[in-house]
């Protein structure tokens, strides 16, 4: 006869193996599943409101919620991505044909610098002007070529993209309709204590809302204002630079100023003081103030992570998961802090008084 201990160990091993196999099946669509969960968390208040308005008809409410997500997120995102790909491709072609010559811009800036700035650059080892020109031109060309190539590969893989989009919307529908029952099932099946499970699940939803609803909306507003300002001032590729400012604004200690400050400096150097002044005023008093005004309202203290941890986890997430790392990185960091805080709390309770 089998001992109860060996039977339980065999059962646990079976559960682990089946779970790992199931996760491997889901890996090709992890991005679609991730964004289905994110949208379900963000639009859950809308789903609850629709269920109440439609007198408990959860299926109809879920269908309407999915339609709202398509209209608010999917369609605008596809349009912006298509325009970005077209602009990046055009910029790369202009660089390749020398219609737009970054090296000439660098040379013009360099020759306009005062003598003390040239001496400082020489002291810092930046007086090799030809190397600086080549590096700047190569970096800009590679960046625009990367975006254009990515867009081309996605366009060629339209079938795969549509399958992923279909999976996301399909899963999103059932998350809207059966999300509360699914959360209750996960809570009952969790090997953690009920209190710990609730804490981790609450932390997950809090981080998703703070990261996407808060940080992404703020970054999107900053990038949009920066792109519109560039367009109004006649700067090349305003949509491309607007997207770059949006991405940079997602990371603490790194922001849109890394884009608009060099452009403003270039305009000052070439003597275009009117456009430079407008760009500086908009950058400082509009783009720069958005974060201070909106972050307390949209994010507050929900994330409760130091800026350095958000920055490092975001960069690490980007390196491991690509664009999804903007969400996955801070999420893993927040769950790390939550789990270790629970462990510290439990150890504090277990220790006798006076220890």
C-alpha cells in the first residue's frame, strides 16, 4: 500500500508538472493574455456599472465593455502605430538619401559653440568631431531603421497579430463576465493563507492601475504635448519624437526633457530665438508641470515604490520582456516588496515579546 505522505507528494508533483505544461502552452500568447488582464482590471468599474444598468445581464455588459476597449484602446493605438511606422520609415529614407543630414546639424552646432565650450569638450575627450558626427548619425539612422523594420515585420505577420488580438479580446470578454468568480476560485485554490492571498491580489490590481492608468496616462499627455509642440514649430518627425518623449516619461529620473532640451539648445545655437523660447516655455511650464499636477491625482501613493526601484525594474523589464516590461517590471518589484513585507510581518508576530 502507498503511504499517505508519498501519495500527497506524488499529487503535488503532478500538479506542478501539469501547471508548468499549461504555462508553456500559454507562453506564445503571454502578451495578449497580459493585456487582457490589464484591460479587465482597468475597465472593471465600467463593467460593474454596466451590469447594474443592464439589470444583471453580465454577458451583454461584457460585450459592451469589450467594444468600449476596442474603441478607446485598440483602434487609436493601431492608427498611431501605423502613422509612427510611416514617419520612422520616411525619416530613415531622408537620412539614407542625405535629404536630412544629421551630421550637418552637428557641425553647425559645434561651429556655433563659444570657445570655452569647445575647450570643455576637448578636456572631456569630445573633440573628435568626425567621430561624434559619425556616432550621432549612425545612432539616429539605426533608431529609425529599427522602428521601420519592426513595423515591416509586424505588417508581414498580420495573421499572427490578428490571432493575438483575437485571443486578447476573447479572453477579455470572459474576464469581464466571469472575473469575480475566477478571482474567488483562485483565492480558494491558492496555497497561501487567505489573508496573504487577498493582500497579493490587491497589490496586483493596485500596481496595474497605478502603472497603466497613472504613469502611462501622464506619459501619454506629456508625449502628446511635446509632439504637438514640435509639429507646431516645424520640427522634423514630430510624431516620432512625441512617442520617444512618451516612453522616456514612463521612467522616473528620465523624462521628455531629454528630447526637447537638445532641440531647444540647437534652435538657440542657430539663432532661432523665437522658436527656442516657445519650446523652452512649453517644456518647463506645460510638459514639466504635468507630472506634478496629475501624478498625485492619478497615482497617489498606491504604488509605494521608491523612484530608483521603479526605474531599475522598468529598465530590467524592458530588457527581459520588451515593451511589456513597462508594466511587468514594476509589477514584479511591487509584488517582491509585498511578499517580503508579509514575511517580515509574520516573523515579527512569531517572535516572543522582548526579543
